[in-house]
C-alpha cells in the first residue's frame, strides 16, 4: 500500500506553513523537496566523513571516495545501464547536455549536419545545440507537437535524413507533461547510425526508466528534481559514444599524465569528470535514489497517475481554464492560463497567499510557448508526496483567481 501520509512525514519542509497556511508544494517540476534521509546523508558526509576524493591515501579520503563512488552503481542500476563507467557525474542536466555538445558535437559534427529537436524541449536541450549551429553551421530541425501536446514518434522518424547526426528529445515535457515514445525514436535512429540523447530530467522522477530498453546513447538526469541536492546529477553515455568523445573540461582527475608538450587522458568515466566534483551532493543524490527505489518507481508512477486523473477531472470542469497538454498518458504536470486573467504571475502570487507554490513564466521553453501562441503560463507540477486534497485546494484557489482577475 502506498502510504502518502507516511511519505509526507519523511519530508520535514512539508509540515511548515507559508503565509499562515499549510504548504501546498506544487512546484516540483522546478525542484523537488528533500527527505530527511537525504538531509542526514549530507550532514553525515560533512560532519563525519568529509575529505576530497580520489587522490588521497588517508582514511577520510578513502571513506569519502568509497561513499562517492558507490553512487555510480546506484545510478547505474536506477537507469539500467550496462556498465558503471557509462555514468558520468555532473551538476545536472544542463551540464550533461553541454558536455555532449562540446565533447561529442564539436569533434563529430560539421556544417550541414542536422540535429532533430522537438518544439517542447527545455532550453537546456536547445541552447547547447544552438552553439553548434552558430559556431559550426549545424542545422537544427524542429518537430512540432499536435493540438493535445502529443509528439508523434513517426513525425520524428520522418524528419531523419542522411544528414541527421543526432536526435535530442525529452522523455517528458516539463510544461505539457507529455510522455514521448523515445524507444521507437531511438530504435529508428540507431538503425540509421544516428546518435540519440534523451532528456530524462522529468521522466526519471516520475516513472521507471531503463536506458538499455530505450536504446539511447545519452540520457540526462538532474539530482535536485530527484529529491536530491541541487548541483548533483549524471548523464548516461553509452560506451561506444564515450569512445567518440573528447574531454569537455580539462583539469585534475581527468588526466593520466601531463607533460609540457603532451597530455594523456584518464579512462571513462573520469575522462569526462574534471576537477573536484560535488562530493557531498552526489552522496546525497545516492541517498535520494535509495529512497525512491525503496518506495518503488512503479508505485510512485501509479500514485502520480491517480493525482493526474483527479486533477484532470477537477480542472476540466472550468471552461475558463486553458490547460496546455491534454494527452491521457501525460505526467502530473499542469500548465494553464485563465482566460482574461492577464499575466500568470498574478495567479502564482494569489496562490502563494494561500500557501500554494506554483510556477509562472515560460518554464525555460520559449519555442514551445511560441508554438502555443502564449508568452507564459502557470504550472502546477506534482510529486510523490502530493495528495488529493491539495488538488481541491488548488481548484478552490483557481476559482478565486478567476473571480478576482478575469
Ligand atoms: C529542469 C529541466 C532541465 C534542466 O535541468 P537543470 O537541473 O536546470 O540542469 C532540462 N530539461 C528538462 C525537461 C527539465 O525539466
């Protein structure tokens, strides 16, 4: 049995009030709250077991290195990767995708080569490719979503040409909640020798994922959305693609030898991990992944599906509420505007008075906003600890917004 009350007790912040109201935290798409086990792991790592990793021979350095490196195996199993060295640690999806752009894109792509993106990508999966467009003449090709916010895998496949070198696509939209059939896309790309990058920033939080089943070459996750510390994360790099990559950043740890005129690089994954990493952040992320896996990704997905269904039922009654993203397999992410209510920032401010945290803006997805013909929306995004009565509170507050603003 999924005991949401028990889960809520694991997250200390959920018992606080905001503006004298119990907190209703619906900004999980931007960042999730942290369970006590993560806070404890971070505290312990600093209070009892802290040192730099890898280079030391003393006791604390060995403990810190063991704790830190153990997280690689946890992420490997969380993502279903074949080898631990396919997991590259980083500060999150933004760094991960930039690493692929610099480390794989620059040495392997040339003018006229094509990268396929969907129109609903997060800026983190757009701007690093714009760098290659600006600097190397790479061509960006865009695939549209339909009126419900669905992305047709066949439309992506139909966009592939002899010049396509990479398909970079999200598995779950942070705005629409749309879940994409990335397996079909990656299978087709692989048959054509095209590399694939899946942005798993949202999907990895809300459903079981398996990179070998998906068949992608790169899969990016970001720790702060996975109930872990900010500035933690990882990217899966399929072994063969790792061999095609040049180091993204140079510095300590990523080298074998450095001489005046020669440098040789460390083996994977260290070749792609320069400098002192987020030691404690990664240890905290390891604790977060253990916590999620104890609850079970299937169970989390099921609970969130019931939240989604309840929210759909509740919110679709309002004919003045425009919800962006209407597919029935979507994640529990609701972006919306209220007809005639002006800027969505006002919605967020009014909801905050009731202790309800939602985001308003372009959600780092301006091409999608342009596609939808809006400049901004408000977004309520759910997590494993949200419950049905919070949807009731959201609905009441939206009725209030509608009366006040429209
Ligand atoms: C949050 C998010 C990102 C960026 O993650 P960072 O943690 O800011 O690096 C990228 N893609 C999607 C779909 C996201 O939701």
